C-alpha cells in the first residue's frame, strides 16, 4: 500500500517562514517477506532555481518507489525567496536528510542506505552537497551529525556543476545565486569523503552543456571516488525519465536515453548490496 506523507516543512535557520518542504512516497512494511525497512532516495528537481516541476518530481519519485525505495522529493528555496540564494538550498537538502534519518523508524527507512539525487540545477544542489555534507558550516546550520547528513550514494542527471560552465546564460541569475561562483563549484568541493556517484547526460544539451558532468567526473576520478558515467549522444535538456510519463514534447522521449534509469537502479542495488 502506498502512503503519501504530508508535505513536511523544513526548518531552515537562515530563513523565516521557510517555503521548503519534503514530500515522500512510502511503502508499508510487508509481513509476507519480513521486510520493514527500505532504502531511500531524496530527489532535488530542476527548475532554474525559480520553481520545481512538481509533476515531473512526483513521477521521478514514483519511479524509484516502484523499484522498492522510500522516495522523497525536495522543494527547496528559490531566488525570489532568499538573496543571495546560496547556500540555502544546500541547507534545505541537509535538513531533508536529517529529517529522513531522524524519522527512519516511522518511515521504515534503512538509515544506512539513503541516496541523494539531483537533476539540472537540482544536480548542482546534490553535487555541492556531496562535497559539503561533512563540513562544519553545514553541520552547524542544521544542528545535525555527520552520520545524519551523509548520503550513501549520489545520482546526478544533466547536472549544473559550475556557474561558469554554460549555465546560467547571463550574469543576472548568477548574481542572484552567489557573488562568488568558485565557492559553490561542485567539482572543486570533491574530497575523499564524497560518496559514490552515478552521472548521466546528453552530449547535445544546449541548456546545461555536457562539460559540467565531465569536469565533475574528472574530479571524482582524481579523488578516487567510485563512479559510473553515461553520456548519451542525443537529447534535449530536462529529459527526466525520457519516457512519455515525463516528456513535455516528443524530443524528450527516447528509448535509448531511458536506459539511464534501469542502469541507475542496477548501480544503486550494487552500491547498497540489494541484489
């Protein structure tokens, strides 16, 4: 039986009356197979830091739910809600991870197998988080422990990695995000504590150039972080599942690109020893 949690407000100390929330799609314990815990994934959707496509976010969450995950999506802060926006979305994600871990018994989550996923600008949130969850500023902002904030795997789809690598297209959005683009360059934050990462994108993405994923993969390799990387030849930005469930136009459907999802599930199952 599917349970949809109420949207859970996240208490972010850097902003009053926070609009951030976490929404989950949860399995109940299954006595027939003696299973009362499930791996979990927290999804950061895209949306150019101005909105999130909630239907797409829900469909992505349900796809992971149908593969046996307790699946959540995060509605983080947008640029008209905080100036400059950074680092608040990263704190939002940390608060979400803290909430999942602190409610793991009630939500039937295996607290040792919690992944983070991000798409487009949500990919930047997830990638920066992968290099920051262990840092003192984030631990202090959330009043959490490293064990509560640590992702056990990271999944990135067509991610923004650096704000000087083709997205944003103009300085207006960049300045609304941060006065220092180097501070939140995810490839520069990769370190020995960054977690195993799955990255995918398309070579002809004109919104977030593929070089974003490439520089991040290179940084992971240099740091010795386990990774898997898939760069598909063709496909526009924002394909999500690359199926009719998430496609807003025909070009966003591709049976070939859609292989990223079963490949990702196989990879997660291997990382979490679920096979």
